C-alpha cells in the first residue's frame, strides 16, 4: 500500500476531516472511502482496525482515529 486510505461516513465531522487530510497530505496521497455509500468496504476497514470514522489508515498500516463522527457499528446499522 503506497497511499493512505481515509474512511468516512459522509457526516459533517467526516467531511471537515477529509478536507483537512487532503490539505495536509495531498489528494494524490490518499484514497477516500465513503463507507456509508460503499458498504462493502466496511469489512475491509474493520479488518484494518478501524473502530470509528473518520479514520486514516497509513501506508504502514497504522489506523489514526480522528475527531469522532460515528462508530463502525453505527455505520453498519
């Protein structure tokens, strides 16, 4: 993995964090994944260790949980 992956659910907290991440590391360095719309990626996020969104998975496989927006359980419904 060469890019970071930013998982979010589309809430205002997530969108704000998305803009900050893009400004910090650049759009070419991050894959944006809206797990509220692309629900098949929820399992992938959980497997990577994501417990809540917004979260950033770094190329080193570290999960950085950002300003709490929603738990994965909430997103799953």
